C-alpha cells in the first residue's frame, strides 16, 4: 500500500475484517475531528496532512492496538500543530485519549535550550509519559515510522538529522520494547539516508541472487516439513524463512570487517510450535538433520533477553555447505517476538499482569533516574544509545540466576545490577572461581561472585565512574556521592572548575561567578553556586560538555574591546615589606622573589641565587635545583649563589603546597578543609584524586606564616581518621 494513499474508508474496511472489537464510531469521530483541525495543512509531499494520522493508525492496527490508541493516533498532532487544546480533546474523547495525545506532543520551544537539549527534553517527556502508559511510546514509534517512510520529501539536511535521531533513539527503544518489525524497518530506513552508498551496495548484493536465495530457503523449509510429518505434534508446526535485514548485514560486514559469506545468520528459518517441550523436541530433530556449528546455540527460552524475547537459536550447515540459523519458539513467544509489549493488546484489551509489565518497563525508570542524577538533559539520549542498543551478555550468579548486561560490562556493573548496596560495598570479585580486578569485562556464561565489605561506612570509589559502562551503575554511584558527600563535592567541584578556567585563560572575579553561571544553573537544575559546584564534584555535570559555552559567554561579557578584563588578575605581593623578611649579605636595593620549585617558608634554611636581570631568587638549602648546582661544581654558577637568612622580625605569609595521602572514605576532603578553616589558613587551590592502590590523594596550595605553623598544621592533619602521610610538595 502506498504511504501517501490512505483513506478513512480503507481504515474502516481494515477494522471490519479484524477479529478484535473496536468502537468504530469513536474512531470515525476522531478522524473527522482531526480532518477539520488540519484542514488546509499539507505535508512536504504536497498531500493533505490528514494522510499522516491515517497512516499511523494503519500501522497501529497491524500491531493490534486498542480503540483509544487509534483515536490518539488520529489526534496526535492537533494540539501541537493546530489551535486545538488538550481540554478540547479531553472533553470530546475522554481522559485516556487526552493523556496519550499529551504524551506524544512535543514541548514548546524553550529559549535557553539548544537543539540537542530540546531533543533530549522531548525524549524525556515521552519516557515519563511512557512509564505511566506504554501506548504513548508505541504511538510515537509508529508516528516516526511513517515519517521515515516519507522522508524523501524533506530537505537533505533534515533527512540526515531525522535519520540520525531515529537510529540513535527510536530504533533502540523499539528493540527494547521487542517490536522487531518496527525496529528493523526504522534501522533500514535510517541507514538508507545515513550511508546511501553502503545501503545500495548491500541491496545490490542481495538482489543479484535473489531467486537463488529464495529457492535455497524454500528447499530447507520443504526438507524440514517432510521430516516433521513422521513426528507427533499437537498441531502442525509453522515453518517460515527470511533473509537478514540490510542494516543487520551492514553491521556484520562493514562494522566487523567480515565477508558477506561469513555471516552465518544471513538466512534464517523460523519454526513455531505449540509447547515449550516441542521446542526442545524440534531442536533435536534439526540437529539430527543438519550439522550444528560449534558455539552457535543460544537458549533464550530459559534465559530471555531483557525485552522478554524467547526462542531457541541454533546455526546449522545444509548439504549445499551454506550455514543458516534456525529459530524455534511457541506461538506466545512468537507474538512477543514480533509485537513486543504491543502483544498485550493484540488479543487482549489492556495489560494483563501488572507486575510483569512493570518488570518489562523497569529500564524506562532506570533511564529517567540515570538522567536525573547527571543533571544533564542530554544524558538521556546518551543512555538510550549506549544501554539500549547493544546486544546483551548473560552472566550467572553463584546460585544459578541469570543477569543480563550490555556487552562490555564490568564486575562493578554486574554488582550494581544485582543490588545498589552490593554495588556500593564491592571490594572484589571472583569469576569462575578466580579473583579478577574490578575493571574485568564479563562474558556470557561466566559465573560471577561479588566480594563485599563488612564496613557499614564503605561506599563507592570516584574512579569507578571511569570503569563502569552501564548508565545504571554510573547513576547509582553519582547518587551516592550526591547524597553522602555534599561538602566534599563542593570543594572538589570548585577546584575542578577553577582548574578548567585557568586552563582556558578565563578569569572571572569570585563576586561575579554566580551571575556568570546563572544560565547553567537552570540548565542543570541547580538553585545556587554551591549546588553547581556539588554537581560538578559528584560527576553530574561534565565540564568538557559545558566549557565551550562558558568560553563563548566569557568572550561576550569580558570582550576583547576591554582587554584588561581578559588578562589574569595581577598577583598581589604577599607582604608589602617582603624584602625586609630576609637579610641580604652585601647586596642592597635588589628585587627578591621566592622560588616555586621549593616554596621556602620562614624557618627554612635558605640560600639566594642571583638571576640575570630579575634580582635574587630565594631557595631552600634542600632544593633539588640547589643540590644539583653543588653537584655540578660549575665555578661560575656557584659564584651566583649567595648566603641569605630570614630577618628576626619576619612576619610574611608565603604560599606553599601540601599533599595528604589517606585511605579513601566519605568526608575525607571535608575533614581536611575543616582543619584548614579552623586554623585560619587560606587555601588558594585544592584537588583530590584516587590512587591506583585504592588510597586518596588530597593536594592544596595554602598561604602560611612559616615552618612552625606548618608543623602544627601537619600534626592536626595526621590525627584525621585514615590519614597515612602529610608532606610539603612542589607547586
């Protein structure tokens, strides 16, 4: 049927031929309401706009959806594209239809969002509505499918943008909902616009020997049917054959760099029987008729896929030497495999078994929760691309339960999938009885046993965010740091932002910082500057994503016409009488500066180095540069070193750097900064990171009066729980 040739009479005829009960008058009323609302509007093809809602309704009928869903499909664009309001829809067609229409209606443009953020917000709105009623997403998928079928009428730039969005968002969702036919057609149509050369090449390869391929499949089907005649089945099995989708072949040929002849599941035969016992019976018969290929058997009946897909898969070799895949399933499994969640409406009205449906849609809540912990609206698109699209591995627990995870998942991902608290307290793992590192990537069939800590205060490590691959695990780690370590997050986030600003030569006065970042507060659901710092600290905001926008804002506010503002603030002398802090031997009226290689403090043994044109540089006698000069014994260089000492009344404050190594725990950074605050020691800069041995390193640049005050500070820091060492360090 042509996608631009739908009429209401054709829809009525289709409804009358189905074996399911529909409220035909309500559907016709919805059509008339939509036709009047869209009157005068046309699509890019020039056809009347009403053809689009009609086409979407046809697709939904094929999926076996109910009356309200068909009505909502008819009306899905009236609120977005016409003066009609949601209240108008509700009064005329009821709460359910209005809710479905609202769910698929895009948000109005929000000025502060760019295109990517607008897209992410719309996806988030649909997912939120979908978590309440799955029919919202089924309508949206069918809407997108018809738009993809008619994409040729759109401009080239729009074609590519729509195809990319479909491939990255809607095809993975269709896959996770188990609606195979919609998923494969969305992928093939998107692929046609994203890589037309590769699409046409594969299409050409498949077309060359089309009759030969079809004959091969028919031969296989006939041989299997003949064998089944001698077997006792409750009812004759149905045998179907197919060639793999164009995009499916592309993924294996071009992405995995394989020859098309190496694709073992290019051809597939599907056998549908009445019972699970017959599935395994048929498997034995197939293996008796054809030689099975090693390691190509998958039992998705005992271990269903996350989208609840169930079948037995085996790859065998025919007499012609051509491998082909055989899929064996029951009729119930077939309905789920073809229609996914839509199978609930194919022969039933509504959802039967609420708990089962909630289990199937658990991933929707995980996606929404993961985005909320990141404070980044675009995270929702990245989650769909990474967590929903990949094929899964199946890992076993020591008790024999199966856990499905995306390919590339680590031990930590596995621990968090079992339970949040198990993830938080993970300290190690055994895979098939052998100890493995936490970044070990799991494989299908492995048995994983997580080792947990008995320490009630044990929490995750920040470094885990770089190890885990599932957004579910990342969300739970970020959530823990968000709740448990706010003060530490604020310190960490401020240090990271300061470092990033310094790297990009951005110098925003502290008193202007809140105003400068105010737009980003709204984007990331932060109410003030501390919330913003905290979100950076626990990983909710990725600086790499926002820095380009901040640089643009910086250039607008501190523009090049006012060059003074773009320069770093001048470094103020630490003491107005700094020269009087030391006694120079036989040298008068000379510029003095303190070397950053060793950061001398009052109380250190010091020595002076006469620089060329820059006065005297003060070093400690333990400085590596001074010791290296002594070791070289260069007479001319040694003559430039002179004896100096601190004056008796030295009261200058100087900058130095400290390093604290401690066992990683909650509140460590807060405890360290509390000591510095209590001692009234200004902190110029600070940062913290995890070491490979599991400990934490805290570094800070501080302003201090001398070695006596530093020694007192070190004594206090060493008394903090878990501190291993405290030392001076180079800046």
